[in-house]
């Protein structure tokens, strides 16, 4: 008896475990196939025969599309975002566009099914706007890295009018001026079409004396497809039609993203002091960096890597130029990261050690590698009096970088400033030896005259 009881208990436990496993499998299938609460589309489509029609949460009918900005930077993985905003609206799309599925989605002998689209009904809600700003760090890379935000389209309040494929048109409103943001407009248009596949839900209740109209719960979305089809959205859709996850890179043959792009570059400023151990060990020479970009009207902020003290490199909206200030000790450096392409940079040093004079050697690198042979070296002299001479200092140490907007930049940009102390000669040496030099010179002159006169007297 005890053995039989144990066997019954074991069977019950086994059945319970099996049930839990089946529920887990269904849950995984739902998470991978549908997006009731926010799962991303896969290649712009979801659904088909694998869609779990008995999923427990079919009433949450939200489709999530993506908005992408592809970010470029030569050697940094993070940059601060540009200041940019996009708007979104949804409306009924074109009816009567043929949609054909795969014949392998059906039982043998059924073949592919073709159905015309229906114009979207109801009032689905959509994310009204998406924004990036300088408080956000974006992923970046040499070949561009995709950064996305979600555009949520919610159909939970929509009462459909029957089974079928409902087409909606989604329009993106880009910034008035891409140049004002530093972002480069992609090659795609700003319209997408979303086909929503609808059927009666498990809770569907026919109209009766107690029910005079259908409700949202009578319908469920069992699949959806997003396409980029120009402004009209009247091209027939087949299994070979390219799908998209939204306003993202839809380029299948080229390496350059078709999404909006943010091209950035970096400038490293380094400092070395020679022949002056005291200044090298204790003094941080002021370095001024001037950024100029009259096109960008949004705020700009840069990341930095530094061994010195850095201030003032956030620019307010609409300011065409702004200055960054760094106090750099010898063998120190500062790297300005994520400068929008098209922003020009000037670098100059100030010698604020009164009474000292340095020769200045500035090495400007603007090439593919840090050891490039096309680096340019300029030399000058920098000195200050008690009052200083900022203009002269600026001219003798000025270095400039000019970049072109809307272009990728794989160059290393750096400025290496080397100051070598020039020792001044002790004053008064010439005055102390001058009398003796004059006596010596006079003696030599008299000797020459005397020698010339002696032969004349002998004659």
C-alpha cells in the first residue's frame, strides 16, 4: 500500500512538472513571436503559423517599431547625443493592396493566400515624439553603431470590423533643419506602412439582444508587418518584400547605414615642458580650445579624457562658438570626444609664468594613425611680462582643425605642445669689460701707427 501511494504521488508530481514545462514553452513561444507588451519585431514581421493563438495576454495589442541614429567615431565607444526631436502620427493606409503569404504556411494543397488590405480603422495611439539630448550617452564605432528608441503603436482600444489585414500609415516629422542638430539625414523617406493581421479572439461574442456592438476584446492581432513603400503604400506585398523594424537601417547590400547618422571626431591636446624641472613638475599651463559651428543651433556637450583640470565645454543653444579651458601639467593631455563633424577647432596655449621665455614646438596630426608622416610642426617663442601679452601668445601657438559636416572621419586629430625653457644671459657683462676692451683696442691702434712712422724717420 505504501508503495502504491508513493507511486501515485510520484505520478502527480511528474504530471505537474510536465504541465509547468508546457506552460513555459508556450510562454517562450509567445515572447519570441508576438509583441503584446513590447517585444521587438524580427526583420519587420511577426506572426505566421507559429503564432500562439491561445496566448493568455492577447488583449494587449501593442506593436513596437524603432527609430535609429547610427553613430560614428574613430576610436571611442561612447559619445554624448545630439539635441534632436522627431514627431510621429498614424492614420488609415491604402485599401485594396494585395498581400500574399507563403504557401508553406498552410497545409499541403492549400497554397499561398492572397488578400487585399483594409484601410485602418479606429484611433490607435502612437508615441508622439522621441528626443535625444546631451544627457544621453550613445554607442559609437568606426563603422557606425545603431542606437534606437521605441515607437509604440497601441491598438488596445481599437474595435476592428472583421478579420483581415488592416493597413496604417505612419509619418515621421523630422527636425526642421538637420544641420541645426549635427545629424545627417538618412536615405530613407519618413513614411512607413504597418499591416496588422486581425482575427476574432477567443472571447469573441456575436451581437445579441444583450450586446449591440463589438468591443476591443472581440478581436486580437495575430501578426503584423512593417514596410517602407514610399509615400503611397500601394505596392503589392509578397514574402520577398523587404520588411523593416521602423525608421531604421534598411540597407541590405551596402555597408553604409541608410538610417539617420551622427558623425563625430575627437581632438587630443598634450603638453610637454623641457629644460624646466620646476614648471614641469608643478605648473599646469592654460590651454584654450575654441569650437566653432554656426550651423548647429541645438546644445552641444563633449565627453573628455584628461590628466588635467577641465572646465567650460558645454555650449548653450544657438551659440556659434564656445571655448573649452584645460590646465595641463607636463606629460598630461586632454581628449575632447564626440565633436560633431563640421565643427572647427582652434587650440592655443598661454604662458602665465611671468619672466620666463619658452620656445614652442607644436605638432599637429591630422591623419589615419597617430604616427602618421603627414604631421606638421610649427615653432615659435612664447614669453610673458608681468602684464602678459595674450594676443602674441595666441598667434605663436595657434593650431586649427577644419572638418566637413555630413561625412565620416577616420583621422586621428591631435596637438602636441612642447615648451623648452630659454635661459637669458646675465645682464651687465658687456659694461664690465668695455673699458678694458677700449684700452686694448687703442693700444693696438697706436702700435700700428708707430710701426708705419718708424721707417719714414729712418729715411
